[in-house]
């Protein structure tokens, strides 16, 4: 009996979840196309290119849809069983409401895991879509006051770079100590680039941290460092948007900014949201299930109202707490997880009030 009921609950919830999950991305696409249609036409993009770009953006749209679809599926599943007296029949058979809802929570855990995987897949496909839609900033011939971390472990802090003549001013170049060698810290007034020798640093000093923890400092008029051969065009690249970076990529950018004295709060909040938003899939299920146990309200209209109202409140809290985190009012972890904490607390209170 209980296994049959579990299968019924899982099948109903999963069917509703898939339906709403497939229905939500087209709405995101329609809204985005409407907003950016003139931009795409100005860039000379064809319909096939735009369609291909949105195909690559599907993982991102699906990720955004997960909490909404899970909430709607949970509300409609429980509300339908309440309306048709199936919950009353289950209680008469000795099955509590908490036991009845357990399969939905188990599926919620699975969906949370899938959402976490999507949070790592979506940035990679979003980069491809951004390239097709030409969303990158126009290539500039200069850049000021920026930080750049190269693949070989060097961190650049540059006051000004001009690519036309391949020159930089006020440079700090740093490589932290590793297991294979000591650290390096270079300060130079100027640097020039040529395709044969790479960068030549001028008028500065270099500090070496040797493997035995001793330091040596030298002044130089000119200095070349093996492996430091990034072209000016590479250094001109503007960092990607957080939606186009994985958790580890955002973490790396935040570390570079913090190490050079910059404000990394925006990236730290986004890093924490890479986990908190997928976990919201389970939290909103916990919140929505007890809300749908009353049959004194309207049927489908009530379910839609609860789902939309909950989604709007959650998004408002998410944006508000993120803004507070980026402004330094609260810690990035707290800012990213506050909506989940509030909804989880409300869910526990609601579950305790449900008659079992």
C-alpha cells in the first residue's frame, strides 16, 4: 500500500515538474529576445545564429527554472491530493502527512544535486552563447587600473596599458611561492612588448623569495622574465560576467582581487549563490508542501497564486540580500544564504502546524 502511494506521489510530482520545467525556458527566451531584438539586428546577427545562441543558453534557463518548477509541482501535487481527499484516506490508513510527503522531499534532494551540476555546466555554454551573440565588450586599445592573472600563476596589477605601442605603466608582477620554486615580486615603472622577447620591464626592483625562506632584492634598469609573454591583446580582455564563470573561476578571480587590495564582494556573493540557488530547489519544496494542505481555497488559482507569490518574495529577498552583501552590510555567505534560511525556518514552522 505505502509503496503504491509513494509511486503515485513521485509520478505526479515528476510529471508536473517536467511540464513546468519545459514551459519556463521559452518564457525566458521570449522576454530576452523582445528586450534585445534591436541589438541583435544592429549587430547583423541572423535568425539561425540567435537560435543557436539560445540553444546554448538552455542550461542556464533550465537552472533558473528549477526552483520555480519544483515549487509549482509540490504545491499542485499536495493540493490535488487534498482536494480529492486522498490525504484524508491516507491518514485513515495510518499514514501521516509527513510520511506521505517524504517521496517529494527525496526527489527534491535529487533535483538539488542536478541543479548543482547545472550550475557548473551553464557557465560554459553561456560563454559560447555570448560569443555567438557578440556580447563581449568591444575590443579596446587601452585599459587602466586592472588586475590580471595569467595561466602560469603570475598576477599583474597595471596602472595603464596601451596595445598600439605595447607599453605599460606602474606595474606590479607577483608569483606566489610554490612547491617547485620560490616566489617573485616585481615592481616596475614601465614595460614594453615585442613579439620576439615578450615584455621588458624597466626601472624597478625585483624581490625573490627563495625555497629556504630567505629573500633577495635587486634593482634593475631592464628585466626580462622567462614565461611572461602575454600579448597586450590578451591583457586587454575584460573579465567575464559571473554567470559565465564556474564556482572555481569566480573563486580565483575573487582571490586575485582581494590579494591586490580590491573589492571582491560582488564576486564573493555570486560565488556563494552558485550553491545557495540550487539548494533553493529543496527549500521551496519544504515551504510549498504544507501551504497546499487546505481545500478551503480555490483549486488551480490557489496553487498558481502560492507559487507565484512565493517566487516573487524569494527573488525580492535574493536581490535585496545580494545588494546588502555587495555593499558590505553583511558577509557574502550570509547575503547569499539569507533567503534560504528564512524560507527554511518558515517551512519548519508550517510543517509543525500541519495535522498529521
